[in-house]
């Protein structure tokens, strides 16, 4: 049995979960709604203030999706109750960011600005022109947007310039030594 999959999911106050006949899971909370479809062989049963995720067989794919389904549903519940935040920092002379409508404008020392669209349901704020905060209820969308922005100019090991996650440690390399 999956260690993650057999853990019950506790429901906080003001969060409702509806399981449809077509295997859809709808989670509603104070921050919004999220919808997801369960894979074949995995079922969710509500018991009081908790949800239990069970599997129908010991097939390899079903066993793999058992823990994944439990974690995705618990992430949806946490997202609609608390939300998710990813913070990015931009390091480098002249590097900056700005939000213009539903697009984030990144000037990262290249000949042209990078314009990245902001997905629906995600809020992006820029402070001090170098600190980016990404907030939303869907963990996957928030994390993917942060990874896409970081991929435009990942931190390089010599001067540590680039876009990095807040608190990320960059291993520095020594430059060429002159003899």
C-alpha cells in the first residue's frame, strides 16, 4: 500500500469537495474553485471531515496513481484555502521586471525585453523592480510560471547574475587565474 496514498486528507473549514459520477473532483474554498478528474482505478470516499483515497487493484499504474491522486487532491484543498506563493529575485546590473496588464515585462540584459503572459487565476506583483511574487490557487500553474520566468536567464555560476528563486543558493566558481 502506498504510504502517501493511504494518508487521510483532512478538510479545513469553508472547504467543500464534490465527487461526481464521472470521476470529477470539484474543490471549492474561500479563494476559488479547482476541478480535476480522477484516473482509472482510484476512488475517493468522504468520511466525516476527511477524505480517503483508495485503489481498485494492485496494477503498477494504479499503484503509482494512488499516491499521486492523494497528493494532488490535498494540494487542491490547500490551494483553495491558503493559496500558493513563489518568490523570484533578479540579480544583475540593469535587470528589472514590470507587470503591464496581463503580461510580465522582463529586461534581462538582452537586446529585447521578454514579454511573458500571465495565466488566468495567477496574480503577479513586482517590488523594487527586482523582486517578483507569484500567487495563485493552483500549485502547478504557480510553479510552472516561476520556472518559465527563471528559465529566461538562470543564475550563472561566475557572477551569480540572473533570475533565481528567493533563498536559492548559487554555487560560485572561481574565474580564470592569471599566471
